[in-house]
C-alpha cells in the first residue's frame, strides 16, 4: 500500500531537477523567488511528505503498536490529492498563477487533514504511552502547525488576504524541518540505527527528552518571533534549538562509527551524508540568524532538503521496498517455494550507484550558488540522474517481485 | 530483579553480535572462520526460538487464552528466520559472498522488526502474565534441556 507513495516520490525529485535546470539563476537569487518556492515545495511535499506519509502506515504498528485506521481508505484519500495538489502548488509558484495556488492549497489541506486525523485516532488507541508514541505525536502536531502556517501563507498568495504575521514565512519551514521532519527521523532513527547497523543504543535521556525539548524550544522561539522578530531571545533560542539537533546528528555519526556490522552498505553511506549535511545546515542556519554570511539561506535549504532529508529517506527506501517485496512474497508463495531474498530483489551495486550520484548532486547544488548560470545545469543533471536511479532501483525491486509472484 | 523481557532482550543483542561476527568474516573472505561463526549464530538463534516456542509461548497462551494472538505470528517468523539462516550457511559452503549478504540482510531486517515487536509488545505482556514466576522461568531456560 505505501508503494504508490514511494514510487511517486522520485518523479517529484525529477521535477525539482527540472526547475533547477531551467530556472536556476532565479532560484539561487532568493529563497522567496517563484522558482525557489516551487523547488522547495516539490521536494518537501512531493518527495519528503509523500514518503513520510506513506511510511507512517508501517511506522505506527511497529513503533507505537497500533495500526493506522482504515489504511486503504486513508492511502486512497491522501495519495491522489497530495500528488495533484503538489503539482498544482508548484506550478502556481512557477508561473505565478493564483488559481493553481488555490487548488493546491485546498487539495493539500484536505490530504493532510485526512492523514492527521487518521494518525490522531491511531495514536489515541496506542496501548503504551512510551517515549516513542509521544515523539510521534509531537512530530504529527508539528506537521499540523506546518500545514496551518502553510495555509496562512497560501491565503496570502492565492486569495490575496493579508498575512497574519510576517514571521509565518520563517515559522513554516522551521516547523516543517526542525519539527515534523527532524522528529520523525529522530524517533525512527532511535530504533533503526541501532537495529539495522547494530550500533550501541542512543543515550536513554536523549531518546526520552529530545522530542519534548525540541518541541518546547520551537514553540518558545515561535512565540518570540511572532511578537517581536528582532528580539534577542529569538537568536538565542534558535541557537539552542540548532545545538540540540547538532548533538543528535553528531551522536548518530558517533554511534555509526561504533557499529558492529563492519560492511558499509549504501544506506549507511546515505545516512552519513544526511547527518553531515544536517550538521552543516544547522551551523549555516545559526550563522544566518546572527547575520553572519550573506545568502546562506539557500545553502541551508539545499543541505536540509536534498543533503539531509532526501539522502536519509532514500537510504531507508532502499531497505524498506525490497524488504516489503520479500515479506509479501513470503506470504503469497506456497510453503516450500524458494523466495528470492533482498539481495536478489535489489542488488548492492545499483544502490551504491545511487548513493554516489546523490552525493555529487548535493555538492553540485551547493557549488552552483557561487555561479548559478554555469553550474546549475550540471547540478540539475546530477539531481535528475539521482531521481532516475532511485526510481529505477525501486522499479527493479518491484519487477523482481512480480516475476517471482508469477513464476 | 531480572525480568523475562530483560533476559530475552539481552539474548536478542547477543544473537545480533554473533551475526555481525559471521558477516564480518564473510566480508574478509575468511570462509572457514565464517562457517564456524555462522554455525554459532544459528545455534544461538535456535536456542532462543526453542525457549520461546517450548516454554514461554505455551505458558503465556495457557495463562491468557491468547492462542490465536501474537505468538502465532512470532512462530511463523521463526520458521522464516530458520530458512534464511540455512540459506546463509549454504552460501558459505558455496563461497557465494553476494548470496550470503542478500540472505543475511533479509534475515537482519526480519529479525530486527520481529525483535522489536517482541520487546515492545509481547514481552511486556508476558511479564505481566508470568512475571510473578520470572525466577522460576529463567531457571528453566538456563538449565540445559
């Protein structure tokens, strides 16, 4: 069921590459340029939210011990409006078309509304009130805040309504990245990093307090920004918030260095790229809050979205998709029939090829900031190739699945 | 006080360690070493499954009446992990590195999500229903069958 979300995601990454390729100079000029807004929403909604929402139907049962209610219905009600809504919103930005922006806002508001309702019902039924459930709940609330702020901004651009507060332009990405994305990756990471790479566990205090601390800091920072954006407290709070996330990123890298499995597979390489990108993005974010270094905002976006989120998510997809394929074959094939294992469904070499191209894409996207007219086309080509390789890898696993099913 | 879930969780980690050693030996092309380590891993895995299937699960099912519950799924996954461990051992005999890594990766992902379901859901239920006699059960598990 989540497969349709996972297969849709690479197409939006490819669309992002097209925007970088054709509107590169404009994109690098400002994070509020139409091309930059289109590209960020293609990545955050089309790639990140698409995969994260799809994965939630797997995450909730395993981490919180509850199924997502009515998973088929929820998937159907979320996937189509997400896909069409993201395409409409991004086109609306690109060609400054209010009608498309309105359509995108309505469709996306509906999709997230359905998803968040389902998650709330699921979590309310969770048998244990463990730290994991609380972390997932705080991630979901952060998503709700992100969506609400996004609709506020959408009302301005689409309907011409006055913006409730200028700070919304900074709070919207902060809640989306430091709240929803960061918390979901951390809560999942607390489990998957030690499990699959066989590292020592994250410190118990971090597992317990990271999510509440991040949430409280984000809330405090938001209140300060909302009331007085130039207040000193706002810089202090963003510094502490960045420091908390930096500790998480560095802890992850340190744990991975102590892993008991010695082989470095593509997923591990992608996680390392992701955590290193996150650390640099946080440093740039604080620097730009302090007013040091001009034009760092675009670099923050590239590192946080492509360097961190796309790498980490793609790394997990390369495990999740072949495993789900294997798991369903095991259930579908009669006993005694040989089931092809993950290595036969999706071999190692193409996974590594994707990881290398993704790494190159991140470097080229960053380099393009210095000379967009020259380098952006190459960055776009690398990102487009990464998207194509990811799609190819996922389709390879699915084709192997179908062959085994029919054989 | 040692709980059943604490004891069984520790054993999960011990099995993880044995797997990692076998995998590292295959990665080094140290095939004889790999065969020994993979056999040690398979024995530890089998011992853990036996504890569950012959002692803990029947006692839990008898106490709670949950004979159609989580233990059914756990037993099915044990069978799948036994198959994958056998495939890993066959790959070592055939000196087929990619085959070993493919089967091994599948076993790791299956085993980890299986362990997580046990540690998060089933073991706490077992502690709740059998916890009063934890020492008794742990003594039975520790004694050579």
